[in-house]
């Protein structure tokens, strides 16, 4: 079992989870993080640290679909071991639904300007 990052992280990317991970299994995309499920030791310390509630155990039926995405992008994106500042508009994105279809970026690296939550309506 492992933990996975879900679409709730998209455009939020708070990174509180990164600072508590004992095995540095987070990988950074342009506008979200993922967990490498092969490196995750299932300790669970990251889950309560996420202000966006974007981390779930892969055994959770809601999180199962995110396991493949986490594995895929962990192989492509750079590893991140230190917390960085979240995007300036992160709080605006916390309660936005359907972010994967409208705002996901497959690009690696740091957050950049993108669509605002209001433009998704």
C-alpha cells in the first residue's frame, strides 16, 4: 500500500507534505505534486499535513484512479525534498472541482501562471 496525491492538489501545491516525508518520495510537476508509490513507505505522515486534503491511501476507492497517474509522473518529474512556497492563488483553487480535466499540466517543475478558477466556470 502507498499514499497518492489526487487532483485536489492541482493549482494548490501547498507542499506541507514534502517537509514531513521521511523518504522524499514526492515529485514536482508544474502545478501539482505526486508520490512515487514504489518509494512510499505507507507511514501516512503526509496525509494530515495537506491543507487541500489531496493525499489519500491508495486503498481508498476514491484514490485508486490516481495510483497510475502518481506512478507515471513520478518517473518523469523531478524529486522534491524541501517545501517551497505554494502558488499565490493556491487558496482560490482549494474548492474547485474538475481540476484535472481543466487545469492539469504534465510539465515538470514549478508552478506558473495559468487559468484562474473563475475562467473554468
